[in-house]
């Protein structure tokens, strides 16, 4: 068996035994209560999922297996001559739970290269769509076309023992991650570069090769891709893309079906599509004001106009976070290092100086600070990637690392079909009138 697969198996067996013991002794322990507001308002704050790969702290931001983003930037292996973490390393950390060595990361790069062949019918399926189709639509269709090669689906149909679910999930996960950059780059070149495709370079790392296939060979763009693919990978289990992948996977839908579902969720403007909305909004602001770098006063007026039109300020706010997203800060650091005088990047920083006070003054926004999506577009535009409709696909390729590592854990730990209870308002009213007892599970 592959080394990483063996290591994952050992870790999963250990944790599986531990969880069994925890549930035997403490299975009935209450860990919270649920209010009516929570069930009507997006289940905010209800602890209802277990996700091993990362944990979000409202004030500190995301930690992957206990490591913050600055710690990952310091400790994860880098490409030769580079200073940003290799996403292969983050995947290893999320899956196995240990900080990888350089040899572990090289092993993963080689493994994904071996698995990276995308059959021609996948490209043909994408080609059947009009070129005007949104890149996320093309991306999901590409993933669905790949599904025909699912090991999990094939083995399940042949009568797979449930003890082997994790193994087939692992194989599909590795195949998917290996192939996603090729599909994403194909969509980019198809839509924006007249179908002038670029063959993979087998000597490059996963993110470096992705940059190369999209047509960006600047070393600092490759570094940006390594950082981008690392920081967007996971944000614990309750966000729409992670939760959807987990939910659909709980029906034993294979990893291709599950990831495609998660990616459809990522394509929503309140989630991953916000990265395209941010840059679109900034471009519109600059056009309307007819300036390259608006003043703070101009930004303030434009933000108030956006709010007055009943719209949200894209890239600001978060369902869980209550401080500046460290993923925003990591990108800001990258900007300071590689492009401190870029007017668009400086506009993002000026917006950062302006928006939090305005959102706070509304009195209802729980988090006035920027999230991950507030910064990414400006860095991409700096290198010439101006096609903002594509940005969510970049997010999706990265997010696959986290949600698929989690799916491996779901199957290895034998997690159950997800099936929460729902109620009607009629029933809620009869609870409130005391006509019926509130059910407590
Ligand atoms: N601009 C204007 N109003 C905002 C706002 C923003 N950036 N963020 C929150 N609000 C408003 C909400 O719309 C809500 O208003 P109503 O009560 O009138 O409906 C109110 O403030 C309270 O919302 P909240 O509890 O603070 O935020 P939610 O948990 O409901 O929503 C989020 C979180 C991210 C959807 C929201 O902040 C938002 O719409 N932000 C802009 C879109 C965005 O950047 N999304 C990307 C998130 C990161 C990601 O998943 O990729």
C-alpha cells in the first residue's frame, strides 16, 4: 500500500478506538442547547459536527491541526528557493495529523503527478458547454465527468465491505486532487485564452504546475498559488462547501459526487463567489469615481451607497469570525512583500481602513472585519489574472484539499448518515402555546 495511506490507516484506527470509548462512557453528555433563533437563523453556533482537519476560533481564526497560518508558513516545507508553504504539506497535515517532512511532501507531489491524467471525455464534456458558462459551472461539470472513474462507486456496486470504504474514498480523493488543477487550468485557457492549452510540467509541484498550466510562469505568481492553495483549503466543518461535501458523502455518495455538491455551494455569493464580487465591486467603484486609488472619503461614500442599495459589502463579515481573518492578513503580507505600490492592492488596504467603522456603526453586523475574499482578487490582478469570474475555481481547487481529507476521515471513522430533525412553524407555535411538549431527541 502507499506509505501515506498506511499512515492514515494507523491514525484512523487509533482515533476510531478512542471515539468508541468516549461514546461508551460519555455518549449522553450534553454539550449545549438549541434556541428557536438558531433553528430559524442558519443554525449559527449549534455544535453538530465533528471535523478533524481544522478548527476555527472566532478571534484567532483558523488552525489546521492546531497550527495557525503564520505557523504553517514557518513550518511547512517550501518549494526550492521559495518561502510560501507547499499545499501538499497542508494536505498531509490535515489527513495524517502530523507535520510532514520534505520527503513526505515530495512523495505526495510525485503521487499526485502519477494520478494526474485526465481522460479526454472529461474535456469533451466541458467542451459541450457554451464557453460563456460560468467557470464554476464548467468546473462542477468537469468533476461530474470524472465521476465515471470513481473507485468507491465501482467497488460499492461490486459489494464492498464497509471496512473498506475509507480505502476507496482515499483513492478517489487522491485521484481528484491530482486532476483538479488540470481541469481548472483547462477551463481557464478555454474561456479566456482561446483554447490555447498548456501541457503539465512534471517537474513542478502541484500548485506551481497549476500556475504553469494557466499560463503564469512568474516565480512569485507560483508562490502566490502555493500560499493561496494553502490558506483557502479548510475552515472547519460548518461552512457551506465543507458541510455540503460531508452531508452528501454521508449518504455514501462517492467523493466525486460529494465534492461536486460542495463546489455548488462554494459557487454562492455569500460563500466562495464573494472573491469575484469583491473585485467586481472595486472595479465598479474605481470606474464610477474615475480614480485609480480612491481616497478614504471616496471609499466611505461608495460603501454607504452600496449599503443604501440594500447590498452587502463583499469580503467583509463572517458567520463565525469576529476579528480580521488571518487569511486576509497573510495575503496583505504577501502584497507588502511583492507589490507594495500596486494601486489596486493599496485600494484594498484603504477599504480595510474604512469599512470596519462603517459596518460597526450599523449596529447589526456581528463582524465588521475583512474575510479571506477581501484581498485575493487584487493580488491576482497584479499578475494579469483579471478574469474575476474564475477566482472561485481557484478557491475550489484549494478547498478540495480540506473537504476531501475530511471525507477520508468520515469514512474511516464510520460516520453515520446525517439526518437532523426539522420542525414546522405550526409545531413551534403549539410548543409555545404549551399544547405540545418540546421534543428532546
Ligand atoms: N455588508 C453589509 N451587511 C452585512 C455584512 C456586510 N459585509 N455582513 C453582515 N451584514 C448584515 C447581514 O446581511 C445581516 O443583515 P440583516 O439582519 O438585515 O439580514 C446582519 O448584518 C447580521 O449578519 P451577521 O450575523 O453579522 O452575518 P451572517 O453570519 O448572517 O453572514 C456573511 C455572514 C459572510 C454571509 C455576511 O457577513 C456577508 O454577507 N458578507 C459579505 C459576503 C462575503 O464576504 N462572503 C464571504 C464569506 C467568506 C466565505 O465563505 O468565503
